[in-house]
């Protein structure tokens, strides 16, 4: 058994060394393996600006097919759990907190055959509308929910 552990250790060391050499030689860049970062969307100061940066349009249609699960009252605005689901064939799901200084909270690009479902946590600076935008069939559909953020969980 000791021999197998030694072999596994040597294989892991060799693989790590090869990756380090590839990075050092400039063949492999750390940014090559990271997800795409829509910087302009996250830097936008308005809801329309964020949607335009991500989807080249800010025109959405209200949809009852989008379900937002979030607390009515968030006792801690730093960590607000949310879930967005839809039966639509979602290409992307975008989460926006309307009154945040930078409203775009998250953008998920869905792969083919993925279920229209995301669950995450967002930061909310104050009581605001939480807007879920689903891109399906090349069109933007939206739903919103008001979330009241309290200070210290006192309900005020």
C-alpha cells in the first residue's frame, strides 16, 4: 500500500510541475481557465446600463413564468439567499438589485439543455426590488420582488 501512495504522490508532483512550467513559459495563462467576466455590466450604475452591457437591450417583458424565491424581510443585507427558476429554455439568468450602487448582482449563462434554475446569495444595501431577467428565445423576460432589508434584524 505504501508503494501506491508513493506512486500517486510522484504522479501528482510531476503533473503540478508540468503545469507550473507551462504557466512560467507563457503557454498556459491563468485567465484561459477562468469564466468570462462581463466587466461593463458589473460596472454599470443603472439597471438599464447593466442590461445593455450584458444583453444589448434593456427592454424586458414581465413574465409569470419566472419564480423568485427570496425572503420578504432580510435581516442581514450582506447575505440574502435567492432562488430563480423558470420552465422556459433559459439562455441566461441575470439577477439585479435595483437600489445597489452597482445593480448587477449576478449573471449566469446557461448551457444547452440546462434547467432554468439558479440559487445564490446577493448583497443588498437597502430595501429594494430584486429583479430576475431571463433571456429565452433571444428575448428578455423579467419578474421582480420587493425585499425589505432591516438593520440588526429589528424589522424596521
